[in-house]
C-alpha cells in the first residue's frame, strides 16, 4: 500500500489533512499493537477518526477551553443585562439574576477542572454587538434564547468527541460537560417561557430569531447513527399510537441537534473582539 501517495492525494483535497491524521494516529497508537498499526485496517480507521473529528474543538482540554469561552460570554451577557438600567421589566429580574449565577458557576467549574486562575482566559468582547443585543428587553430575550440554544447544541456536538477520545482527561470532562448541558437546556426553556413560547425548540416556533444558523439543523430524524424516527414507527413499539407525523414531531422536539465548533463560532463569533 503506497501510503505516501495516498497521503499526497488526501492533502490535495484538504490542506489541514496532515494535522488531522497526525492527531488521529497518536490517539489510535495508544490502544493499538505495533503489528496492528502496520495493517491497512489501521490506516482506514485512522483516516475515519481524523475526518470524523472535524467538528471537534480538539482534545479534551481544548474542548473544555472552548466551552469555557462560551460560558464567559453567557455569564457576562446576563450580568450586563442585569445591570443595565431600565432593561428588565418588573418581575423578570429574578430570572436573569439566577441564570447569571448559574453561568458564573459554570465558569468556576470549568476553570477548576482546567486548573486555571479566576478569569484567566477571560475574552474581550465586541462592545458594538453586545450593546446591540441589549438594546431593549425583547431584543435581549431574542439573543438570550439564541445563546442558550447554541450552548445546548455546542455541548451536544462535543460530547461525542469526548466519548470517542476516551482519555483520562476526557472521562473527567464528559460528565462535567453533560452537567452543564442539562442546565443550559433549562435556561433555554426559561427564556422561551419569558418570551411566551413553548419551552422546547420546535421548527417554526422559535419566535423571532437572532441568527437562523442556530436552528440550521432543526428536524433531524437521525442522530449518532440512530434512526430515531424509525424507532417510533416499529411495529413492536408500544408507542405505535403515534402517527408517522406525530412520531417525527416527537423526535424533532425531544432531541436537540448538535452543532460543530465552526458552526457555533459562526453564531457566537460576532460577540468577541477576535475570533476564538
């Protein structure tokens, strides 16, 4: 097998292929024998891992730092709303204060896992974008929903990366990420409630959207290789009471869709003075 020729052809199609393949090779060599590493099957597996990880933010440490940057943004977004005079109507302040406290706890948790000092990786913001998002109460809620739904989908997008990595660090990072993921989902529900919407994401029922890219993958019937729609339509499934259309809607509204790092940065990037 002419590996050098194959590598050359791959790199013509993807200029970053070398880095991706090197990362996948190092991961696989941790668990493979020398003999196995010399086989065509090993090479195929390495290529698959390299390009399946395109949506990942990197290894477990990089993923945690990526998550931390998003949590800084959410914390500071809610704090700015909390202290902007006249922004929050009576009866809404308690929601915003509580969410801000949660986001601060997420920052503290991630900094602790990473062994960082307080606010060590604090990003700088694009004040123009931040101020525009806080122009009035309705605009604030629109952006709050976008950030929360983006956060939920960002964590889901990286969970598979941590699960696949399987390192000691990844095994610590995964439950931390999933704990935060579940809280972000509750935040998203709270914001939707404040907007008078149904409390779960639903295609066409997300209210005015700050950025349609947040819901670009809405209505996915298959995730992680599982045919979720098909599950509801199995003859032996006791939930056969669902019509095919009801089954689809149940899947779409029960499972958030994952976003890759690049997709998340396309949404959240304008809030930062420089790209993450």
